[in-house]
């Protein structure tokens, strides 16, 4: 990072000033990104998401003193917060720092303009290190002493009338005063402060974005060794915490219900945009945000609209609290053909094979082969369709799993199933000139097997 780039980040900090007085409307909008509605719905579990035991295990395995996040997915995982600055697509809105030392807390670096949201306490948060902007930016740039932290303008000093404050306003004031004691001038200097507080001024840390290493080098914090850590975070997130499992159970059912409600409204001649719109509405009504829905084939509807008799795959994904649902079915308008019935019988065998055999200690490749062999063996049709089975983890990302270490690009790993993994096993197949089929349901790996997170009542839906 050259000086011009570095100061463009500092300059971005000064742009926050005009947005320092946020109202309730913004707070509602922020929750809308997480779970639609101004407040968490009844029964919402706002505890921290991170599986601490798993995080410590992976840090020990990789010889780490801590982990640091810049990727919004990992900041949310460690910090339980999706920053207002991130919603404005700011380049570096937040950081999260988790030390291996269990006596030290996790720290969330957040903009001073986020403090009202954080003060509301609708979730459990780590310790907060806020940033504002340099109180004398021009002097700091002129001196060019990058190893010296600039003086930070105050945060949380919201103006008042001097009269009585409402309880929420009083909470904001008190929270702001406490946070102000830790303030830094920029996100980068707030990261340095968080590392100091976490006991990580020296040592080895895994970072999910190597810009963190550049930042620390630029600020002459040379006692910290940064190693690439995207895969480290993925290894941690692979095994879900109790709180995550609750979120996954909720979105699995919501996503399935939204898709099935959409399918009830599909008619002959329905187009892909119409289907998308219905799914988005049905997901929103259930407190989720539709991400995508594949309909017809992977490439879409073969004639641009729903026609009678042609098998269609449906693959629906939505998210709630940033956790993903993933649900697939085979759909046909009108009476299924003999060939489709044969394919569905084999697909059903494949899914039953998954439920009967998936267990901790088994490899992805073992389950895929077992499932594919079972479908091929049971197939009585004549189309020559090729069956496939592909497991993948699902969580804060649709494919929420680590890849192979030691390779300079992403290559899938043959993972071993472990208790409290949440995943799906895709059973999709396209056959051009005929149609497409699919079946998938979310599962959680248990001590002795696997359990569906929703109904798992596939594979065929007749409309």
C-alpha cells in the first residue's frame, strides 16, 4: 500500500463526521439487513456465534496466537455485527480480533457512527474499539510519521438539549462515554489498539485478508507475523456452535416453506422473473432474504417459461441472520412421465442412502460414491441419465467449508464428516433435450448419523 492509498483510507474516516447523528430509522434499516423488522423477532438468539472451543482447537493446531478478520463474513462470525459502514460499501469498515489466550476477550473494531446500534444491546457483542478520524488530518499527513498514532476526534459525544433524556438516549450517552476511552483515529489505528488490548502486539496471527499485514507494516508494527488465514476461519466455522445450529434450523424451515409456497403459485407459462419475484416475497414474509432460485435447469427454463411435462430442477437459497438455507426439488407441471418416475425412484434411493449411512468419520468421497452407486443400481429408466451426489457444508456462506492447504488456489478438500457440521448433499442432474432433476435438504451431523433440519420429504413436486 503506497502513501496515497493509505491516506485515502484515512480521508474516508473524516467523511464519517456528517453522519454522526443517526436516528431510529437507520437502526431499523440495519436490522433489516440481518432479520427483517425493527427488532429481533420473538425467540431470536442474539448470543455470540463463534464456536470458541473449535477456534481454540484450530489455533492450537496451527500454532497461532490469535486470528484477525476483515472479511465481513468473519467479522460477523466473531463480532455478531454487520456494520453500518459496511452497508455503505466502505473499503475497510471493521475488524475483529480473537486472541488464543482464553483470559483475553475478543475485540470488535467499529466506526463511531455504529455506537448507537451497538449500545442498543439487541445482541451480545465483544469488547468495542471505536474509530473516528484524525482531529488534525492535514498536520498528520504533512508530518508523515506513520508509526505515530494521530490524535483521534471524540466518539459518542452526541449533542443534547440539556433536558431529560429518554432511556434509550441515556444508554447511548453512557455507552459512548465508555467507548470513547478506547477510541482511535482510523480503522487501522483501532486495529492496532485492539491487538494491544488482546495481547497480540507480537506473535503469529492468521488474517483472512492480507491487507492487514500491509497495514501493520505501514504503521511499523513489525513484531506481529501475519499468515494467510481465510482457510483457518473456514476450518473453525465448519463445526457449528449451539447458537449457529438454532439459526440453521430456523432458516432451513423458512427456506423450504418459502420455496414450496412459491411452487404452489407456478402456472403454465410462468417466467423465471415471475418465479423469482414470488420467492422473494415468500421469503420476506417469513423473515428471510431471498438470495437466488435456480429454476428449470442450471441455465434456466428451456423455453423461457414453464411448460407441461418437462422435469424442472428448483434450487432455492435464502438467508436469515446471514445463515443460509439450501433446498432442492424436482418439479413437473402435469402428470410425471414413466422416465421421470424412474429417475425419482432412484433419487429417493440416493437420499435414503445419505440418511442411512452418513456418520462422523466418513469422507465426503465415500458418501458420494455410495450414494451415486445406489442410484445407478436402482435406476430402471431408459434415458441414460447420469446421477451425481455432492456434499457441501452450509452456514454463513453457501459453501461454508475449508479447502486444501498448501496450494496457491482454491481446490476442494475431501473432508471428514464431524458432529455439528451443517451440510447438504446435492443430487442434481441435467439431461439436455429432456429436463433436469434435483433433490437436497439441509442436515446436521449428529454423534451417530445425520438429522434433517427441515422435513426432507422430496424429491418430486407435481404442480
